């Protein structure tokens, strides 16, 4: 079902998708249940695992909702996310879905319209497309009191300027899928930009990808709290180039949610780490430098709570197994990896760095190191965000001792 001025009143500039012939032929690309033309604009095949996740999240929401839904692909590009949502994520028994697809580049309008044509035959789906700046679309939606159950914001650079507007039009318990390609500032390589973009100090750290995700979550949490809402991270990951988060907006701030905002300190001399919530901030303990000359380098404020919701990720994997959703092998590996690591404890350690500090021949076997730490009564697991890293609450001295034991066999 196509949107009309009577069925879906929108501002001037919005229009229903029409059949449009592309003037220049482009190659077709197949992914999941869709076949489309990517055109000459920016498109990354390697981002498929993140698109798989968005389809599964949309499917999960559609299967549980008891009312009509409204989804927004804010920066649609060639339209692949919206097309996959409509063809893969919508059960036949669903109430009506209103799918909005927007891209600010007018040169991509005909491509977007052509790619989305298969959605004409989807029962219960109304499709609305636009060529509008993201900020204008979100602000107009707020003025019109048009709210969305799912928003995908796949930004170039830092998306923080759009967060308040996006959260303001996200329904309670709605999902925000966020991408950022701003890698330098949250990883500590452009500290002035981190202050401007995140209102935070950012330091270079072995677990830099994770800290970038935690800094982004902190900004999201503060924006949600200003609206009187709570924030629940569902999945957070990166391949080093793009930082991706999926979060749920809650009706209210949960008990002690403010304790999830804190600071992470690291001594570059000895490698020790410490974490403190902002609500309980006090003097930092001494690091493990034996001569007392070490100094803490502090990153934050950042999110020090969980990064993943493992129970939901297991449900998504079950959905992929039980329903005709084409989950790529890379997407399946991603979900399996994330569901084994909720993101706590906060401190992550690079086994290669630990081995280097000890002048060992090589890093200890990660699984064996995790196992020995668990047997010693500590929390420990491989990091799902960066390979070759583990997260644990074990003291640095014991962690180093375990490394030596697993590499040299000395006790």
C-alpha cells in the first residue's frame, strides 16, 4: 500500500515512491532477500553484518508489537536497509507498517525510488520517501508529533548533533541503530575534537575501539536523561572504521542508571587500570608502579555499564534459525561473539601488550588465560569488541603472573 496525502499527511517535499527508469545502468547487488542497484554513491558490502542485525532487530520488534509500527531509515543511501526491512522483517500477520526512507542527496532519488519498488507488493506496508536534510526531517517530525519505533542513523563522521532530535521522535521502547565514522576523536588521537564532540577527555588506550563505543553511549545516555528517559544498550561493536550501537529508549531512568557514567584511568607506565562512577568519584588509588612514579591518564565521562544484552542476542539468533531471514556467516559470528560478552567488567587488557611488558616470547593463549582467571574466582571473558583482548576484574599483578605461567609454564 502506497502512502497518499489522505493516508499519510506529510510536509511538502515528501512523496510516494513512483516507478522511475534509471538513465545509466549500474550493477546489481544481492543481499539477503533483496536484489538492488547500489549506484555510484558510497556503499560498503563489508557492512552487511550490521544490516543483518538491523533486520533481526526489526523482525523482533515486529513480532512483539501489538500496534502499527513506523520505521525510519534516515540516511538511506541506495535503500538497502529499508528494502530488507520490508521484505525480510515483516511477518504476514503484522499490523500495518509505515516505512520512511530518506536521503538528503537529490542525485540518489531516482535510484532510491527504483530500488524500493518491490515494496509495492508487501501487504500492510506504506512507503514514504523523501530527499531532506536529516535535521530538518527530524525537527519537522517532532512538530508534527510523528514518532518512530525504529530509527537507523547511519552517519558520516560524528552523529552527535542529531541525537537530541532523533531521541525526541523515538517512541518509548523504540530502537535507535547508530553508526559513527568519527574514529580519531573518541580513540584519543584528536583530544580537542573529543572535548568538542563528546564533552570528554579521550586518551589513547589498547582497547580504543571499546572506549570509543563507551564515549558514544555516554553522550546518548545524557541526551536520553535530559528527556527524562532511560537508555538500554543492546549491541555495540566496531571493526575499527565504523562504530555501531543499537540501544532501546526506556520510559524512565532505571534505578542507579546514573552510576553507569564514570571515568576510566590507565597508567601508561605500568599499564594498571581503575574505574570510578561519577556519582562516587573520589581520589584515585595508587597505580602498581613499584617506585610510585606512575601517573593516571583519565578517559571520560564514558559509559561503564554493559554493552550488550546477551538474552536478546540469543533471541535474534533463534529468529534467524526459525524464520526465512538470510543471516550471513559474518553476521552470525558477530552475534555469537557479542552474546558471549556483555561488556563487563569494564577493564580490558591486550594480551600482546601484557606479553610485551613481561618480555615474553608471545602472548598467552587467550582461552587458557580466561579459564585460569575464572578458576581463581575472578570475572573474565574474551572481549567481543577487539580480538586478542580479555576483560577481567583481576588485579594487574595476578594477571601478569598468570601470563607468565601460561607462556613459560612457571608457577
